[in-house]
C-alpha cells in the first residue's frame, strides 16, 4: 500500500496559528493464506470490511495564546462486505457494498497555567451510526459503534 502524510502551518500573526494535517492510506493488496497445506488458496482482504482500500484522517488545529481548538475528520472508504462472495450468495437487495463512512470530532484545550489544562470535546459530533451489517456493529477500532461521546477534564502536572 501507500501512505502519505502532509502538514501545513499558517501563521495568523497576532491571531494565532492554524495547523493542517492529512494522513491517508491506499491499500492495494493484503493477502492472507488460510491454510498452510494449500498455499495457493489466498484470501485477498484489501477492500473488504475491516481493511478498506482508502482511509484518511484530516486534522485542523487553531492555537491562540493558551487556547487550542481542533477539528478532526476521519474517513473510511467504501469496501465490499465479502471479497469472495459469489452470485446468489446473498439476498437480491444486498449488493455486497459497505458505503464510505466519515465522522468528525472537536476538542478545546485551555492552558490555565503551565501545569494545569482544562479540556473538553465531542467525538462523532453528528452521532453517525456505523453501517448495519452482520457482525459489523460488534465493536472494533474501524467504525465508531458507540455514537456521540462527550468528554471533559482537568490535567495537572506535578
């Protein structure tokens, strides 16, 4: 596969700084040998649920004095439910595709002192649910199976 990462910083003079970051992956091949006794039987997993061919993470961070605000966009590209599916394996209404999935997060962090920061944020701002497919909503790190989450806290350094 191919990974790219790019960062850009824009100074806004007295109004702070903007930082942009993009991390993206294109997975053209991921093969799995299912049985050592049959080495010619290879399961191609690239583009299947759990290993989409395209993924991306875009982050924008604004800094002004003691305040930091960020916005994150997480993109998971379209994939097949089953790369090895054969015709008539699934019901007619099921096209074996899992749509692309995008969700957003925001975060604020205020540095009250050098040793104390106050933070809060929202993950999955739009409360987007993952695609409804068998075994897909059972958790894991690819899709957000929890929904919108709020968090806040104080961090103290001693």
